[in-house]
């Protein structure tokens, strides 16, 4: 167990996912400043009106985009290891807590599920005209590699974050990807139809 600085936010950060953050509160300017000075990570935890969730992700600052004269920062963070928040602590201007690593159990996804997930993600990339790089089927946490490049609701991201079975995560993600592909297909057909006023062009 270790004590780390915490940054409660209304977003969920998945392992391998990269997100930009604007740091403007003094306490979090201090937290990020300490992390940069010590090459350390902070814990990003989802928080809303119901409070701070007990599962979060260590966040590493991989790029400082802008550093303003008043200390505000625009940064990019990358999700690293997951943790379970054991207890909130005090003593700093920012939130801190004792955390324990959240490891996966030995329950890998089947080859069929891996192939299905990659095929669905590839189809989604194609329909969205995205140039996001395809992940490797050898990735032990393929679910996070895919989910980090797809727009997901916070509830689903929290579900994936807390799940310790890669098999269960990837199967759940395949359900979402299948629905997303179908939704994009319908949207594309509607767009193509509206472009021709609903008529078939006979040349």
C-alpha cells in the first residue's frame, strides 16, 4: 500500500489512455508540480455529486503543452496502473489517499474474442475514417488499448476499470463495439440518402 496525491475529476482515465488536462487550481498546480519535479505519478479518480470512487488510475504527465506565468498548466497525462482507494488521508493542500494496486486475475480472453474485438474496432475505425493505430492482439490488456481510443460513457469506463478479468472486459467491450458499428452504419446510410434527397441517382 502507498500514499499518493489524488486528483478527483469528472472523467475516467483508463490504462494506456491519454487525455489533456488544464490545471488551474492552486492545490493541483502544487500536485502536478511535485510530480514533474520528482518524475512521479498522481492518482486520477472519478468524482461527482456522489463522491469519489474507490477505483482509480495512476496518471503520468507525459507532456507539458503550455506553462502560463500564473502557474496554470496545459498537460497530457497517460493512464498507468489501476488502484483501489483504501483510505483518504490528509496533510497536503491537495487530496491524498492510501492505495493498493488492482491487479488482473488469470482470466485471459479467448482467441475468438480477441479476433472479434479487433475486427469490430477495425470496422469502427473505417466507418469513422479514423487513423488511430490498431493495437496488437498480443496485448495482455487489449481491452484497455481499444477502449482508450473509443468514446465511452463514464459508467462503462468505470465498469471496465473495476473489472479484473480481461476476458470479461473484452467481451463487454465487444458488445459496445458491435452496437457502435451498427449505429455508425445507420448514420452513414442516412447521410448518403440525404445527399441524394432520398432518390437513386440513375446517372
